[in-house]
């Protein structure tokens, strides 16, 4: 499956509420909240999912009729139809609508399918699958979250969704084999029990890899062996339990580093930028005047409701790294910024605590007009509670064209 290079609304897979085109419900339509939410769902489909390559009408219909605000904590309900992941407690999140739709479409759900989901979380992914398949068997390792979501799904009458609290690494052998398996958390490698419980000819959608460098994969079981197709880089919360205990590569939060920061690595499937994820509205192009190497990341948009961006996650310990220097080479052409300077070509960083709550945000840029290549940078204090961060580049709601090269983050422990 291949996604077109088109700009989309902003969001990301841990908990990234920076900028989005969707507005929160309020008085901008009328006093009927359900009608407001319906309009926002339609905007989400028209401005995000369809431009992003979601073409399966059954999947689009399920997103249209599944009330995401029922799965979001009350304090975040106004963000329900923004294309962002949202914290749901217990260091877990509800994935962004786009990634849910993307994974569901890649699964190719059929009405006769029996599907295993690893990582129930809020229950939203299971709810999206419910009208598309015969049965969904879903497992959540976090007890409090698992029992709470099980009750919610029962209350909402998702009668073909069956919940289990346990370690998803082990699967659900009593109901195996499964036609399809979808994993909404990331192990370093595919757990063997899940391979064993997938039916011959069955499909598994799973993000695998290092903690902050993952690849969303579509795997099909042929003659007992999983044949892998890489879909795109992504970032999910880790699979905990046995999967986390067996992880061989651990990030170094005292020495954060950006990968492929000058965009010289060959593209994945001639489209996706290695090291970066949630790629929208971006192309890698050759520029004879590139400050570093030959290639640069270019963002172009004439629609402020469809921002463009690239993201990269990393471990960052605010107890050790006291300050960071953040910046990049930037060049802009006929850029018109949004209502404030944060809606402009920038390099941004978001800081998250150990529960993946957003605790801070800094950016470098705010450029407008037409400007030649110049290195822009600034130094920022890292919140002491920081345990991970997201670096992003893009237009963020501006119109025009922006190019980036040599994005950098330099930690300072003093």
C-alpha cells in the first residue's frame, strides 16, 4: 500500500496536540454537540483520511459512524476529531484517526474475519473493526484500563468485541487461529505466539523495531512463514510485558540524536523518509544549493487547513540533559503564515513526561515571505520531568514552500 504525498492535518502517535485544522466543538455551528461532532468527523474524513490515501469505503464509513468522543477522556473531548493521539491514562494513548484508518485498511477486513487485536487501549480500534468483521478478540495488559474499556465496549453494545486482560505477547490461543491480527503497540520483533496463532494465508499489521525507530509492516503467512511488506515509518507506544523484557536495543535518553537529519538516505519504497514518520506534504528533492549534501526536505501547500510535516521521536531525560540547542537550515518561498507565528515554517520540539503527557513546547523559525538558505537555531531549557520528545519540521498551517536541511538537536548536560 502506498500513500500519496499530500498535506494533512497535524497529529502524531504518542500524544501530539500541536496544530490541527479541526476546531473544538462549541458555538461555531449550533448548540447540538452531536451535530458538531458529526461535522468534525466529516471534516476529518475529507481533509485527512481521503487525501492521505484511505480509499476503502467500508473503512471510511466505519470512521464516519464511530463516535470517537465516546472513547476519549472528558478533559480531552474537544480534541476528539483532531488527527492526534490523546492520552487515556496509564501511560497509554488513543491512536490518531489516520493511523487507525491506515492500519484497518491495510488489514483488508472481511465480514467473515476473526480478528485478534493486541492493545485494546481506549477500545476505539476495536470499535472501528467491529462492523467490518465477524468477531474482534482484543487483549489489554494494563488491568485498570482493560477492565474499564471492556465495560465501555459492553455499554456501547459492541457485542462482537471480546475483551481479555493479559499479556498480548502470548496472544489468545483458545480462540486461534485468527484470520487477521492487528497490533497497536510496538515490539522489537514479532512475538512467536502471534505468528503461530495467525491462520495460513492470514494477515498481520504490526509496528516493529527499536523504541523510537519503528516500521509499520503488513505480514502475510505463506507456508507457515511471515512474508513482510514495509508500509511506512511510525511511532507507537511500546509493547510491554514479555516483549519489553526481551528488547535488545535500548535508547540512550542522555544522548539524543536525530537520524537522517540531512535527508541523504535513500527513500523507503521511493516515498518514505528514513528516520522520520507521520510524513505528509513532504518530498525529498535535490537542491544544488543544499547546505549539507544534495537532498533537502521540501514542504509545499496552498491550503492552511492541511498542514505538512515530518516527525521524529527520541528519548530525552530532563534530569540529565538540562538544555538543548535546536535548529536547521531553512529556505522559504512566498510563505504566508497563519494567525500566529507558530503556524509557520519551523523546527519544533515537544517534551513529554513519563506518562506521555505533553509538558512543554519550543520552536525555531516563524519565517515568512521569500528568504534564502540560512541556519536558524536557538537554545532551550529542557523541563526536568521530560522523558521523551518529538522533533518536527514543516509548514504547520502556513502557505507556500519551505525547504529544510541539516536539522539538529545538541544536548547540554550543564
